[in-house]
C-alpha cells in the first residue's frame, strides 16, 4: 500500500513549507492585507476632521472626530453602563432566539405534517416588522428589561429557524439512503445525519441573528424605555437626541457598531470552532 | 430443509417505471448464486443501477418480484445487515473521521463499543488505511475515500456487497489497485458481490459472470460466464482468453444497442 503513504508524506512537507512561509512573509502579508485599510481609515478620519472646520459647521450639526472622542471620555460614566446593559439584553435575546429557534426547527423537521402546517405562518410572522408589534410586547411584558429581551428575541429568532430548517432538509440524498440501508431510526437520523449536515446553515443563521439581536435590543430600548432601571444604549441615544448632544450621539452610534462587530466576530469564532474540522467555510485557504 | 435455495438474489419479470413514463427496467429476469461476483454491464440508461437499487430495497419494482435471500429486499434491510451498498461517490460523512465513518453502521446497530472499534480497525487494516483513522474525508484522495467507503460497507459483515460504479471516478492506476484489492476481499470475506459498471475490461477482469444489459427500455440482453481462474493478476489482461471474453462482451453490448436502433 505505497500510494497513500506517499500522499501523506507530501502533506507533511506541504504543512512544513507553509509554516515557514508564514513566518517569513509576516511583514509582506501585513503590507498586503492590512496596510490598505489602515491608510483608508486614516484618510477618512482626516477628511471628517477637516470638513466641519473648512465649512464652519457647528459641532451639533457635524461633530469632528475629536469632539466625538472627548464626548465619549466626558460622558464615559454614562456610556459604559449603557453599553453593558445593552450587551446583557442583546446576549440574552440572542441566546433565547438561538435555543428556541434550533429547538423549534428540530421539532418542525421531525414531522412533515407539522412543518407543512406551521412553517408558512412562521414565514408570514417573519415579514411583520417587529417595530410595529413592539408596543404590544410592552403591554404584555411591561416597560424595561423583559420587553427589550423579548423584542430582541423576536428579531433574532427567524433567521435561526429558517436557516436551521433549510439545513435540516438539505441532507444529501445518498447519505440519507445510506441511513435507510442501515435501518436508522428517526432520531438516529436526526442526531447523526441531519443535525451535523445542518450545522453550517445553523451557524450562518446565528451570525445573522447575533447582529440583529443588538438592533432588537436598541429598538426595544427606544420603545420599552427603562422601566425604573438604568437605560442602555438605545435609551442614551433617545436622551442625547432630545438634548441635541450630537457628539455624544455619534459616540453612542460608534459604540453600538463596535458592539455589533465584536458580537459578530465572537459568533463567527464559535462557528469556525464548530465547523473547523470538516466544513469548507471554516477552513483556511492556502495556495 | 427441502426448500434450501442457493439463489441469493432473484429477479422475476421485474419492471420499473419512473413517474409513469420512463421505463428503466422491462421484464428483467435473473438469478444470482451465492458467492458469485456478478457485474451488470451496459450503457448509461440501461437500468443497471436501478436493478442494484431494487436489490438494496431502495425503491420498489413496478411489476414482478425481487427477492433477496428469499425475502423482499426491504425486509432484509430492515432486519439484518446482510446487504451493504457502496455508492459511486464515496458518500462519506464529512464531519466524521475515517474511523467514525466506518463505525457508523455499527453504531446504528448498537452494541459493545469496544468490539465495534476492533471490527472497524480490522476492516480499515484490510483496505490499508489503518494509519489514517483520524483523518477527515477532505484530507483523503479519491482512491482513499473509496477505500474508506468499502471498509464501511464491510464493517457490518454483510453477506452481499452491492457496488454502483464504485471506481468510475478514479484514475486508471488507482482503479487497478482497488480492483485487485476488491478481489482479495471478495475471497477473504466469502461474499456475493453485485457490481455495476460500464467498463468492459473491468467487468471481465472482476466477474465470475457478466449480465449484459441494453438501454431504453432496460433489459437483460445476455449473460456471460467468465471462466478465468482466480486469483487473477493484472497480467491476465494480455491473456488470449481474457481478450476473447472482452470481445464477446463488447459484441454483446453492440448487438443490444443495434437492436435498440432498429426498434
């Protein structure tokens, strides 16, 4: 059996080579990948700083980057707790939508009849703008935290369910037949075939859902208020808008963006860990 | 028992029609003995894969009866692991390692984990992949994937192996190696093998008997007993007897396609 061993040797050499390359070409890679975006960022900030100065715009119309930074530092004692509250709300909303979404998908996927009768309504529900029903949520769950989490959940829930269901139903026909040939039970098929096959879809759904859950939390705060507790980013934004604290508004917006990016990267990392060993989406492409 | 029959598979007047219009098989009759290595040889669309799938209980005959070990195929599949199927692409689960892929049929059957692992290692050794048990399918070449697929089929100790153009996508050199290994396994494991191919040389080299089929509608046009001695080496291919069989099989294929054009 000489052929396979030859291939393995080749593989080892390949790995070694790429490792060496990695170390040698670190700076070249840095230049190639990161330098461009960094320059673009610096240029953008410089233009942003220059425009209000040149046009003589007031800071409450278009604040300069330096105004935004100083507003963030000045009101840090307000901004930081607000960020923390929003993080908690959106993470809870996201986790609930992930767990409920996956469980409901599995339930629907186990029975064709159930899926056929319920899934159309799930799609219709998905098209309802959550903002439109948010006041109802507030009536049911009261002002503040609970309602905000529910709104965040409602926004994040549907991408999880539609993606997971699609994944559970997109099992390769031959693999399905393999399980038929070994007389696999319904649940064996679910655990050993359908769920693993759906994992890439599920992860894509979670990635969409995590950024939406932050949107949900902020929108929830707009509508559900603070209900006696401390307010999150959405609440800070409403207050700052009323007071025309434009620089602070920018700071809040940027904080929300960083939050979204951070959350997305975290979920992507998790997805890569789950799929690393086998799925193309999570594999490093080396040439 | 007076009714002991040596036929392990029998097709009796079997027809298979897809969607009420595509006739894949028409009045197909064939009996297969225990221990045979039988190849279904024919052009694409002659229903050879359909015949194999009927044996595996993947689908029902529109007319006639298919029996495997004197029972309906679906029953055999449900109650035993006597039939194993090797698909054209290796059909491995990408999220499982080589070992876990081979363990799959054993896991689905349940039982002692340690025994299962022993058995999986045994069959992986047989196909020469013992060192790659922890690799994932994407790390393997096409030939190695097919080896894993064969090991997985053998793991459940089947009495009959059904192979649907298993070497069709492999290069010639890998294909030859695997053909030799398959013959070894066939002898060692004492199985009946049903093998679908459209390659005349492959059919003659491997088989004890060839069922030549014709297309549209899929019918059995003739069967050829290949009386070449075992074990067969690659050198047999230049043997006069081997080339004679190839001629006979090719002629039979051509006749069946000419008939088709006359109709």
